C-alpha cells in the first residue's frame, strides 16, 4: 500500500517537473522574443534616423560648399573646406569613440537585456 503511494507521488513529481520545465521553456522563449524585438526595433530606428540624417547632411554639405565657393569665388575651395571639416569631425569621433558610441550603446543594450520589469 505504501509502495503504491510512493509510486503515485513520484508520478506526480514527474508530471510537476515536466510542467515546470515546459513553463520555463515557454517563458524564456517569450523573453527572447521580447528582448530580440526590442533590440531590433532599436537598431531599425537608429538605422532609419541615420539614413535620413546622412541624406540631410549630404544636401547641407553641398549647399555649404557652394555657398563658401561663391563667397570665395572658387567652388573647388568651398568643397575643399567642407571636406576638411568632415575629416576633422571624423578625427574627433574616432578620438572620443568610447564616450560617444561604445558606452551609450552598451548602456542601451544592457537596459534592454537586463531590464528589471521582466
């Protein structure tokens, strides 16, 4: 009689364990979906904003180069000045890349992956 009860308890334990593991698998699948969708949304938004900013900067650069060229009466010099300006900006970005790029991205992704409100 006691053996049957123990056998039944082990069967229940097996069922509870299986249900627990299945629930954990479903939870982590949903968590992975949430995290990956938030990360992809972040990347896509940054890409779209970057794309339109790049086009805007291109048109503004041409306008600035032509305006400087008209002011100096030499379009080539206007384009040269705008080009040197962008080379200086690239140098500053490379020099401060950890502060400007790496740390903000790490902070953003850490808040996405390790948020407290799971």
